């Protein structure tokens, strides 16, 4: 993960709100598309259970990536 994305994901993880905002869904979708090589797409809210599972899967994959890569240097 590049430095900007790493810090964006850190801020997302530190959020203690029980719900995910539209901006956070956009961030999750953008980062997952970038790092997992697929076209940017926000999961459709017409099927809430399916989109929730997809978002949760993407968060878990991004968390794994975040935790396994070294923290970017400050400079």
C-alpha cells in the first residue's frame, strides 16, 4: 500500500462508529479495486445482505494487506 492509502486505511480502522458511511464505502471500493486489480465498483444496495457480505470480505482482505505490509516511512 502506498503511504496515502495506508494512512487512509489506518484512519478507517480507528473509526469506532458501528456503521459505515457512504464515504467509507467509496474508500473501501477504491482501495480494493486498486490493490486487487479490478474495476472500481460500489456494491449495489439493492441487495443489502449480498452487498454487506461483499463489503465485509473486502474489508478483511484490505486488513490482511494492511497488517502484512510494513508501515510506510514518515518521510
